[in-house]
């Protein structure tokens, strides 16, 4: 049966996040816009190809919702599978996390923190929304944690 979701706003936000996570699987910004609410001019950076321990992603700005979006793709190819199977746990702030996802998170943060900082300074009051599916969801969750605790 499950629990009935009665909050229509929350449901709409969850569905939109799912669309954004799906858009991260696309090969170009036009295709990402076709499956989400984003417009082409909203996408600030689109990285459709992954490397070992660094998933594909895009960064966009949604002015209507005053949100900076960082969508991280999930498992799609062999390089992503290598990240998935690098799954020994490692310590992080008193807990344990997936080693491969943590390495991917660190790589993305190193690559994009300056860009996110510039966008945040240029767009005061905008929130940052991290979304992803599968591998991307784990990396997005770790990135959100690290951004908020460091």
C-alpha cells in the first residue's frame, strides 16, 4: 500500500527533481531541456561524458524558482560501473560512506566549487539543488553534505 503523498507541492518538486536527474543522462543540453522544464539558456555547464570516478553532470539556473541546479548522472557505462564497484566503505565525519562515490564527489567539488560560488554570489538568495539518480544520487547527497558542513 505505502504512504499516501498528500502534499501536492512536495509531489511536484519530487517529480521535477526526477526529470532533472533523467536530463543528466542526455548527451547534449538540447536533449536535457526536452525532458525537463529547463530552457537552453538556463544551462550554464553541460558535461555529458564521465571519466573514471567522475560522473557526467550539468549545472543550470532556474530563475523562476531561484535555484541553481547541479544534476549528476547515474551509472551509464563501464567507467561508471568502476565507480560503483569501488564500494569499500571509508570514514567520513564519524560515519562510513561508499569510497567510489566519495572520490567522485571530491572530484566534482574540486572541479565545480568555484563555479558554484560565482553563481551563488551573482544570484544572492538562490538556493542550490543537487539531484541525481543511482550513482548520481549518492554523489549528490555526499556533495550536499560536504557543501553544508565545510
